[in-house]
C-alpha cells in the first residue's frame, strides 16, 4: 500500500473528487426501515437472486447481507435509467412506483437483513480457488498495483470487504466472482457509469483480464470474520485464523493444495 506523504497524496488525488461527488448522496446515519415480512416484489427478485438473497447462479449477484444504502441506490439507479441492464431494467418496471420509493426501501431493507451463507453461494460451491489466484487477488485488493496506478480496493471497500454504508459503497466479500468480473468489464468498457466521478471506470481500465479474475476469485471466498476489522480482535486471533502458508481472509479448506 502507498506509504508516507507521497502515498497519502496519491490516495487524495484518486478519492477526493469521488468524495465530493458523494456528498450529495451521503447515507451517513440513514437507518433502514424494518422489514418484518418479505415485500411482495421479493417473489420477482427470487427468480435470479433467491428468496433470501443467495443467487441461483454465479452470474447473478448475491443480495443477502449487502449494504442497505447500496441496494437502495442501485434500485433507484435502475428505476431512473441511470443504470441499465437487459434483465433488471424490465424487472424494475414491474415494481409499482410508491411515494418516497417506499417499496424500494423495503426491498433493500429485506435483503440487507438476510444472512449470506458464503459457503453455499453458487461460485464457492463450484470448487476451491488456486493458491496462486488467492495470493494474487489478496495482493491486488490490499496493495493495488503501483506500476499501473491502481489503488488498493480497501480504500473504499474496507479492510474486511464489507464496504462503506455511509457512502453506499458495496460489500464485496462473498460476492460471486463471475458477477464481479462482468461488472469490472462493464466499468472498463464504459457501459456502467454509476460510481462517483467515474472512479471505478478509471480503475477498471487499468486492470488486466487476469487481475480482474484473481481479485474477483479472492473476494468470492473472502470471509470478513477472518480479517482485521471484520472478526479477529487481536493479532493472535488473526494469526490463528490464517495459518502459515494460507491467505488472509480465506478458509484454508477453500484453497486448492497446488498452484
């Protein structure tokens, strides 16, 4: 990761414009409405995302445990047409418009309150990732790629991969790799432009195809409970959760024995 005054200024150059753009849509202090019963629209969402937010295929995103603010912003972006998708654009049109987007808020609250069972997401169930992938993905997520001017992902998505609810930054830990790769490709191509100041497009354009694959594979298997800020409260617990030869944040059983 960037160190010293030079590293600090580099991060400022990257994220100061994005922070300014987010000021108008700051979710700091926003409390999700209580969703005791699943909203009616969940039945429509379940066709791709599952009734409790675990996607039925790795090409669809898991919604369970995702930040409420990010889910709400995404639904609103689809409704306004700021974000377009061949599946989601017609789907959002089936959800009736309600005062103050109350129904979208209920949907976001429902899925954000669900618990994501990372071990049963469709991508992880397909098999373990290689040690080489895990190490490369870990390095890119936590350190970035200075030679390509790619900052670390933790600057926005947090040390534990759980994002930043106050800025509607999504949780990435446990997300399906196939879906993440497709979104990075869309950012790089300019077909998705929902990030403030186009910060994700700037980053994605500098990633190679293998880097997209590696960091996405790492994130799919990432467990916040195994990372500082997400689970361990001491260095001793961190070491215990990540035995020698392992990759921080990944259960050893989910890494293939050979490179």
